[in-house]
């Protein structure tokens, strides 16, 4: 997986009406489907969308409302927490457990790699990815 070149200027992105793999990440954004996006990203069944979360401290049930709304179509939610692994609010895990969705929270790079594999296997996967400056 490549890091976005620092000279690349991402396009303004709000929504892509399909779920696709991530080609590159870093420099504060992601590249997928021949698009570049600066900022965090939600990858949901049937769509990719900008996500206004920039740190794990902003990870709340409210910030994950779009994912909760799509939970009947999701078996696994991968949360990319940025550069470090931190504990997430137990209420988040409980809300998804009630909906039979497994939550895995890790560094953004690891979440992307797992997301791409599960998506390629045609699994019911979603990802909430906090953008990072440096790919790992």
C-alpha cells in the first residue's frame, strides 16, 4: 500500500455511491477509485463518505451514526484510530454488539489492510478510518 505523495492535491470528496478498496493512505487522506480525499473516511456497504472525525477523542456513538444505521448490512466494523491504538468507549462496542457487529479497533494502516482483504472476500465489512499523516 502506497502513501499519498505530498505533492498530490486531493479533490473535494463527500460521497461515492459504492464501496471500494483503499489504494493508498497518509498525508492526511486516502486514495481510492481514482479519487483522492483529504480527511477521515467512512467505508460503508454501498458508499464511501467523508467523516468529520480527526482524532480518537472524537469517536462517539453520534459520530458513528451512519454506521449504526447500516448495521443490518455489516458483520465487521474496522475502526482505524490513527497512528496509535487507544481504548474506545465501551458504549460503542456494546451498541454494535447489540446489533451483532464485531468491532475491531487498531491503527489506521492495519484497519485498511484488513478492510481490503475482507472486502475482496466479499464479506460484510465497514470501516471508520481516521486520517494519518504518515503511512505505516
